[in-house]
C-alpha cells in the first residue's frame, strides 16, 4: 500500500498546490488530467494524497518538493 501524506497545520500542502497551480494558470481539472496521463490515479476530490501522487503533482507543475511542502508564512 502506498504511504499517504496528510498536511499539517503548519504545512498546508493543499494550499501550496493551489497557489502554484494558479501561478501557472492551470485549473484543477487540467492538473488532474495531466497527472492521470502519467498513469497516476487522482481525482479532484482527493483529500489525502500518496507519495506517488505528490511526485506527479511536482512534475506536472514543474516545481520542487520544497515549494509544495513550504510552511505557512
């Protein structure tokens, strides 16, 4: 079973993904579509993501783990 990643109060992964996605001008549906094209299952309703999904998000958004895991400022 793939390990799941939950955000913490100090590391808002979901907010970071949203911010980066919007900076790139990408909608949720497009992000999910591109991730699925990589063969990684994901839906817009996913509340907890796996390490494989996080890697796919990083690749599609062309960003870093540091950016995705940045603490609240």
